[in-house]
């Protein structure tokens, strides 16, 4: 067991003690409990919470009634009374009954990691789609826990855990919430349908799509801005941007592609949130190439990379072609830089170094393009001209009597779809 006390501020409404339970089950997952707890501190601060103290407990299993042991509940109450805490935030997910029991015993607002992340997303959602997705995730989380949310829904007008699209007088009637969930799903399906149509138009026009993915605060939005001159919100905090942003990016060859920034991933990303944001995250599935942005300066770099790969696997995108961009090299120690893997799939960079950005563009171009091929097309086969321009970039065109010679730098993804029509016209 360990306790840690933080300096306090006076201008933030929620004053919280953070709690972590380290069970044998947690140890078996290989997740570093201290890292998870440190991340919880950052999440709480991102949500605007004043973190007063952190406490942890080691137990074989979680207590079915209290989650932590009864003695630890008493210790938590004493710390909260001494420091003037209004909230207890748990690093793991609580059941409705556990929330109710803890509320009654501690007279505090009880929040778990999932609800904290949902609260941050509620603050970040700006577009109609983002607002719908967050409210859907909040209500899906709330529905099975209604019996344990008494104080959370009525406690002195809101704060963490009650913000966002669903913050105004959430009714506890299950039928009302189910009806609202049904309506949100219908609205989201309409938004998803429009997104699908836009995606299909891009595919039909032969637009190459590249997706930025990575752990939250790895620097994806900064890279998007530097590579495309996009006007996007950038802040050194978790989940600074929520809504996906797509911008055109020019490769060294002059060809334009679409680069899309996606929502940042995090350890134990709530299932309801992944489900609600699946339509947005499906942009990753449609990408021709994934750029996995990694904070190379983080001590938990390898664990963060595993989290991203796990979520990509859950989305069915783990087999997509991928480049790993080790960002923030300027913040790395020499030892950290030396330990980074090397190879054609990796690049070390700073998002503010123009030479590094050019290298990224060149790597993307190299990864997307295949060999240079020469086709000899009979003049009467004008129908193949559109195919030629679809499968790659025409470098040279010559005319020979009744034939047209095209030298083409292939785009791998498009050639795989349409190249079959040109194979018999390939010149040796």
C-alpha cells in the first residue's frame, strides 16, 4: 500500500483522491499499475480536477461490495475528510452496486476511469457527430449503473462525470434512456451513412488515404498541421483533439493524398467509447497506409505501442501497411534514441524539423508507389487511358504509329484493384 500527496490549488471545483487496486488479475495482464495510476493523474488534471492525493492497495481479488477492502475504505474516508475532497476517482471500472456502497460510506462523488475518460471526451466534442458519439457512450455506460448513480446525478450541480451532451437533468428512468440511446443510434447511423458516401466518392476518384494513429498526446495533430498546414487545435494534453480531421497533403512527386488524424488511443479505452466511435475509427480500415505516431521520449513507449496495436487489431486494421514514426526525438535522451528500432518501416523525427518532414513525405511516397512500368496501348483502346491514370502517375507519354507508350509509376493499392486490365500490354 502506498499514499502520495500533491500540492493543491483553490480554483478548481472537483477536489479528488485517486485510488488504484492492484489485484492478481491486474498483474497477469502485464500492465504497469504505477504507470496506469500516473496516467489517471494526467486524465484527472485534463478533466479540470484538483488531485489532492493518490492511494493504492494490493489485494488478491477485488471486494465485491466495496471494490477495495473495508479497511481501505475507512482510510480513504479519513484522507478525504482531512484534505476536503469532494470526489474519489478509481483507476478501474466499478459496478453500480460498488458505486452506491462507496457513496453511502464516504459521502463523496464516486467516479471510475471509464467515466473520467467519457467526461474528457464530452468536453472535447465539437462536431455533431462527436457530440452524438459521446452522449451515446455516456448513456450506454450509465444504463446498467442507474441504481448506483444517485449522488453523481444530483450532487450540487455537476462537475466531472456529469458534463457533456447528457449533463442537463439526466433522468434515471431506464425507458427514457433506452429511447434516447435508440434515437442517438439512428442519428449516428445517418451521420455514418454520409461518411460512407464521402469515403466511397474518395475511393472512386482514386484518392489515396493515409491515417495517423497513435497513443494520445503522441503528436498526431502537430504532425498533421506541419505536413499539411492544417488549422487544427494543438495542446500538450490528453485527448486535445477528438473529432477526426482530413487534409490534403502533397508528396514530393506532386501527387496529392488525403491525410486523416484520428482520436488518440489510451490504455483501457472504454468499450462503450470504442463502440460509439467505431464509425470514425473505420477511417483507419479504409486507409491505404497507417502512420503509427509514437512519443519516442515516453518511458512507456513500448507499452503505448502495444495498446495501439491491440486497438488496431480490434478494429480489424492490424494487417494494414504501416510506418512507425518515432516523434519528439528532440525530447529524447541519447540512450532513448539509441534504443529505438531501425529499418525501412521506422523513422525518427521531430515534427518541427523540415528535413524530417520531407523524409516522412518521401517514405509515404515510396511505400505507396510500386515499380515503374511501361505499357504499350493500341490507339483504338482509348478505354484503357482512364485505367492508366487510375493505377499510377504517368511519367512519360510517347506515340508510335498505332500505339501509345506510357511510363507509369504505380500506386500499389490502385494497381491491385485495376491493374489486371493492363497486364497484357506491359512492355518487357
